[in-house]
């Protein structure tokens, strides 16, 4: 009685939110309704005693896939009026897919009615005396291990494909090489000298450190000029030292 | 009495009482967590921290709550009202419902379900929705940037958290949280799985958006990130959710790695203090959260992603394979 009540509550919300996914105008609302639909499907799994599937549905679909959906839908600036413009053009394909799905659904429901042999499989989703986690693990990793591995390989190929399609080696971007930073020692970059008053770096014969590879900061030179002492060369080297030591 | 509790009305009353018995202590702990954080940070920065309201400033959390309650709730003009208020409620609600499966002592869980670990993982991975929805519904660019950062961050770190959990489950052979704790009677998992313990703790910091991974708030760049448009109780709910999530992640770490309620001193008077040991372990972990916050500067976003995908993911994957190999090689598999 209570189970039936909850089943109908969750099933009703599931159907309503599934309808709202395709009918709502705002795509972000669509994704949020999709998430609600996932939730209710998970609740139905729980009622059916498939707690492992319910949790995996939440973790995989709601916790990861739908987050990325939402992420993309929110971030992309898609012109939906333009997308709707193609409605009539894509109607035949869409209608074909829809009809095929409808027929398949009818076949599944018909099988319920007309194939009593399948009854024994259907009404015992959970084997007695074992958790459905263990039962599923046993099934997937022993009986169907090759199919499982093949599915994983297909996903791997898809992932590599996506990376290959989108990876550009951008020469202009600056990368941080953490190994290089860690390998750097003070002795490589710092020289401690005691400079007498009024004497520039040229006089104490310290070679200026190698210039950093990319840019030279303009304001560092200006800063050194502000402190210019009578020796021009000293001022210039002082600027160079300031630049190198700033790292 | 037990006859009354078996009736439907009695069952409902019992369930509500059980829920209150865990939610009220958690909320109280959360209130004093804010106080503890301020005191710990103050001590580490040679300040005094809150010391005005009540003795030692002990009433500060309630003064803060009262202040939040009496403030005006401001709704941005372009905001989606329904989602704007759904987000904080979602954050707080998810942080609280996860406690239904946490066992604080043997048999002291409201719901001792078969898939407790998965339930916790699912709930903690849903926490990101509160943040994304808040960022989007606020109709503000800072809030939106914070939400996007948070979404990418939480999805990245969930991957390594998942592998760490699988590693622990390999050693336990069950998804039940009580079984996870009881499997640690001989040795806590933080000893054989020490690298995974560290990975889990750091990923927990990232999962709760705590320093040094608090890029979703990043007050120096995007003011307060997803919370920028929130005020009064809506803001307070985010705040409550964040701290409750911290306690939750600490409780998860305690259960998975620190032996839950098991006593480190294995004889009589100490072994009866299960819940106290549990709270003590959680508190030590929470102190580490504050300690990290006081010590480390915020990560840059590319560093965050590098740590998640290039360091933790391979590390946890390799350790998973090693653990499975060792269990198989030495015949330590739980149900072999």
C-alpha cells in the first residue's frame, strides 16, 4: 500500500519532469528537469530493490554527466531561436527516430504480456541471499568481462578522439614547469656581493645575470633610473640586476 | 512502549526522534565549528579571535545567527527567484541528509543501508548543484564565474575520491559503513593505505571548497564567487552547508581511514566510549582543515587542475592496482 503510493508519486514526478525536459523554453531549466527525472528514476530503482543501480545512477548521471551538461548549457551562448528555425527541416528524421523508439517500447511492453517464459527472469531482479552489488559484480566481472572490457575500450577511444580533435599546441601560452622551479637553487640565480657606497655593479665586476627569456619589464628600468648615481653604467646594470633578482 | 513504537505513528515518531538525535548535535557542532575556526585562525595569527560575546566569546555563533536572521534578504533584479532560493536550501539539505547513514557507534546509524558508502559519495557529489544553481540564478558575472570554477573543480576531484573509496572497499569487501569500520579492528586503513588517506584528505578540501582550493569564492578575484548576491538567511544556509559538509567529509575520512568509533586503546573503559572517539577523530581532522587554511595560499586554477588530474588521478589509480594485486597475491581478499 505505502510502496504503491510512493511508486506512483515518484513515477508521476518522473513523467512530468521528463515532459518538461522537452517542452521547457529555457535550456537550463530543461537540464534541471532532467536531473529531477534522474532522481525519481533512482527512487524507483530503490523501490524495486536495486539499491546499487540507484546509487550509481545518482553518482554517474546526476553527479557527473548532468553537471557537465549544465556546465556546457550555461556557458555556451546558443541562439535557440535559430536552432528552432531548423524544426521543419529535421522533422522527418526526428519523427523516424521517435516512431522507432515508440515501436520498441511497445514491443517491450508487449513482451511483458505475450512472453510468459521471461517471467521467471523478470520478477527476481535480486537473487536471494546475496546483495545486488555482489550479484552485479559477479555477473559483469566474470560472465560478461569481455563485453565490459570492450565497452571500456570504446569509451577510451572516444576520449582519445575528443582530445585529438580539440588539442592545439599553443606556442604563445606560458607554461609553468614545476620540475624546473623545484630544481632551481639560490646559487643558480643569486650572487651575494658587498658593494661599497657609491660604486656600481660594473666596478665590483659582478657579471649581470642572464636576461630572462621573454619580456623585459619597462618599469624596472625606470625604477633604476630614479636611483641613478653618477656612473651611468652602474645604473644600467643595477636595472638589469633588479630585473633578474625579481624572480 | 515497544508495542506503540511498532505502530505506524510510533514508527514515524521514532524516525523523527532518531533524525533529531543526529541533526541537532551536528548543527551544534557546526555552530561551534565557526567559533573554533575563528579561534584557531586567531591563535595561529597571534590574535585573540572572538572574545566579546559571552565568556571567551562562546556565544558568538548565536550572535552571528541572530544577526543573519534580522538582516534584509536582497534579491537581485535579474535573478530567477525560484532557483535563487532553491540553491541555498539544496546545499544545506544535502549536507544534512548525508548524516542519515553515518554510524557513530556500532549500530548507531539511522539507516544502516547496504550501499552506505555509495550513498555518501552520491550525496557529496550532488553538493555542486547548490553552487552551480546559485551562480546561474544570481544573474551576476562573479557568481557565474565562481559556479563554473566550482563545477569543474568538484567533478575533477570526485574522480580521485572515487578511486580512493574503491581502494578501501577492496580491503573491506562490503559497501556497508559499519562493515567498513569493523574491518579496521586490527589495523586502521590509514596505515596500509597512507597515500590514499592523504589523497582523500586533500580531495576532501577541494570537494568542500575549502582553502587552499576555495577558488569558487576567491574573494580577491571574484569577490565571493557564487555567494556574492546572497544575504541574510540565504547566505547563512550556504554557510551552514559549507561547515556541515566539512564535518561530513571529516566523518567520512574517519570512517574510511581512522577506524570510526574504534578505540585506539584496546581495553575495557576506553572501548565503551565509541561516539567520543568518533567525535575526537572528526575534531582532529577539522583542526587540520583550519591548519591548512592558516598555512597555505590559494591555488591558482591551473595548479588545481594539474594536481587533480596529473597527480592524484594517476597516483590513486596506481595505488588501486597495487592494492588489488597485493590482496590477491597474499590471499587477503575479504571474501576469497
